[in-house]
């Protein structure tokens, strides 16, 4: 998610914190979580079908925890699968929902600005272990709208004109009350260094869900960030590790 303007801490987050004052903030887990993803050879475009052969060997994890508070959302538990190839890293989100909150009609082509103001899943990836404030952000909505950004968090800047060259797919299964989003991200968009088994990147995974102002919406994190009065997603010190396996 991106805050409005150039990364100011808004009164909206303060209001959200007050509304949640009766609920205890979480504590950042240590050591950091790791997601190990396997290598898969000869893979094509990303598929938003979880039964597609490309996803059978993927590593997996789940999102069900609130980003900042000790709250779980078991009915919204979101599965994330991932693997890597010689040239790309792949992600698939399987997302149960209560009611969709969408930008309509879908834009279809190009980046959709402020996509984080509706239902969305997000991938944050960084390969710079020395400057944790440099990372990339990728977002996909149920409609297939998407946006990718180059983040310089310490400079309070993001670059939406940056183009990773990624490819996406999404679909909504209305009878099952579930939507799917898939991504194929070039390894070179994250790091110029070659990726091999044992390579570690920094990662966090997110889902934003629900209607109304942000204080009424649900912010789910793979690795909870446990911050108050600031954007709960852009917390690079809370990222975990994406480990490239064999």
C-alpha cells in the first residue's frame, strides 16, 4: 500500500490506532521468517489456476495475521505459492473474500494508480542487504489491474514510472468466493547479481481487504510489522527472507 502524497504519516492511521486501542499491538517476531522456494525448469507465463502444473512443486505459505495487532482472520486465510526459474520468480495468491471492493471498470493496460485503495495483494522484494530501504513493490487486484514501483523508503520516494517487465494474471471465482492473482517477475528487475541456490532476498507479502476508510479495512501480512501510527506495509526492518532453493 502507498499512502497519499509523499509518505507523510496521516491522521487516518492515528484514527485507526485509536479505534484499535482496545486491541493489543503485536510484537515483531525474531528471528525473521523465511520462505524457501524451489527451482522449476521450463516454465511459461504465470497461471491464475492453482491446479496448473507449474504450481505443483511450489513452496507455500499463508497470510492470516493482521499487520499490526494480535488478530487473525481465519476465513480470509490466503495461500501464497512461489518458485523460481533461470530468469523469473513466480507467485500465486489464492484469496478467499467476504465482499469484493474493486475499481470498475478495470483499466486493463498499464499501471493502475492508487490500486492499494481497493482489494489487492502485494509483494515487496529487495536484494540489497546493506540498504534495506531499497526494494520493489508489486500489486495485483482481482480485476487484473496491477502496478509495480521502485521504492526508496529512506528518501520518502517511490517511482511508479519504473517498469519491471513483469507479467500477471488474475481471475475471480464468484461461486467459491475466491480470487486468484499470479505474477512472473524477472530476477533482473530485483538484482543485477545472478541468483543461485542459497541466494537470499528480503521479502514481505500483504493483502488489503474490505470497504470504507483504512481504519475499517483489513491489512494482512505474511510477517506482521507491528507498527503504530504509520503505514503498516512499508516497514523494511520487518521483512523476512526469500530463500532460493534447489
